[in-house]
């Protein structure tokens, strides 16, 4: 079937869009435990980037699972497919000239490496939102840790499923000692250094 699919090249490219937008397009991939602050930080970063006149879009785990990935569960295979689809969507947004802020637990290094390969290493930046489990569990904004501890949720990352922290993230946010505004400023400073 794939032998009959031929990629169509369009006149307007990512380079054209980046020049028109006056900024590069790329993916900031926020990874960390549930409750680590990924979405909170990404949201605050996007707000600042948007105020600076940059084209942005946020992709978030729960939102994606309510739409394009609503047919997937949480088995290892389905989690992998969830991230594969998100990577392909992120790649399209980058081609569209948009700074994409993706907030996903993405617990395995293998899956994050797959996302990086799909998106393209030059336009993928891994942001490790490093928050200790006990802090994430004390926050428990969705009540998921409580359910996982009670055995109501199986294969919950950090409880009965592993989280593999990035070995060499592009940006490492230590949220236990760094408040939100400091984390956001670190991301903004990093973004400003990315060449067009």
C-alpha cells in the first residue's frame, strides 16, 4: 500500500513560515511525572511567547486523549502509539511554523527517542520537569495517585510503572527548589537562544 503513496512538495516551506513569523519553529517536549508541573509550566511559557508575538500551540496528554487518541488505552503498546501520533502531529505543527509545547509524561527513554526521531533532532528540545514523587503525590491534582495507591489504576507511572528520567535533557527544571516564575524564565531564555 505505501508504495503507491508519494510525498507532495509544496512551494511554501517551514523556512518561509519561520521567516514570515520571525522566529524558528520547534517542539519543547516537557516530560516528567504526573503532577510535576509540566502543563502548568508549558502554559505559562506559551503565554509569554504569545505575548512576544510568537506563533505557539500547546499539546497536552488529557486533551489529546479526548480527541485524536480517544481510541487508545494505557497498555505499553497503546502508550507507544499515543506518543507516535503526537510526534507526527508535532512534526506538522513545526512545519507550519509553530512553536509547539508538548506536555506528556512519556516515561521511557525509548519512546522519547522515537518522538525525537520523528520530529527531527534539530527541532526537538527535551525539557525535564524534575519533581520528586512525594511532591507530585502530595499535589495529586487529579486524584490519580490516590487511585493508583488504592489499586484502582494499574500501571501508573511512578507507582507500579517506571519513569526513566532523561539522561541529557536540553533543559533540566528542578521544581522542588525553583518556583514557577524561575522555571518559566529558564525556558524563555533557552528559547531566545534557538537560531531561526
